C-alpha cells in the first residue's frame, strides 16, 4: 500500500495539472520517493488504475468514496477481466489506501484555505477598528 500512498502524494496531478514531484523538482528538492511496484503485482496496479479512472466516485463534498463491490465486479465483467477473490481483496485494499490518502490531502488543503481566510478576516477586522 506504500506505492499507493507515494503515488497519491507525489504523482497524482492537482487541480492545476501539476504533481508534487514536479513542484519539488522546480524548487530544487529532488529526493521525493519513487513508486516501486513488484513485477508480480504490476497487473493489479494496472487493473486498479483502469478501474479507478473508469468509475466516478467523488461525493458532493469533494471526497472520494470507496469503489462499491458491485461496481468493481461490473467493470471487470464489461472489461472482460476475471479476478479471483484474492485479487478483489488486494484491489479493495488499494482503493482503501487511495481514498484515505486523497481525502487526507483534501482535508489538509481545506484546512490551509480555512486558516488563510480566517487570518484575512482577522486582518480586515483590525483595520476597521
């Protein structure tokens, strides 16, 4: 699941289309961890990537929710991909890790934005006094 965490944190583009890895390199910080996927798990990584990109699953608050089992199985059937119960468990675990990381990142961004707005309001309130 470390690969999911690193991918989500460093290689997933933000709303401006830039990754954290690219921003780090731009500012001379080039020690970002690399995503390492064992060869025997690469097919599951690719399957999960295709599946995750195929199904829209962001709620009205902007949070990712886990892929429902019915959606995973339906997509596999449509894509003509047979998966075992073990593979399903791995994909579900990957999805749990992905949702956790991306939602934590969203919370951090929202908190930073809220703190900036709060400081701005306090600054404006002081000016009015």
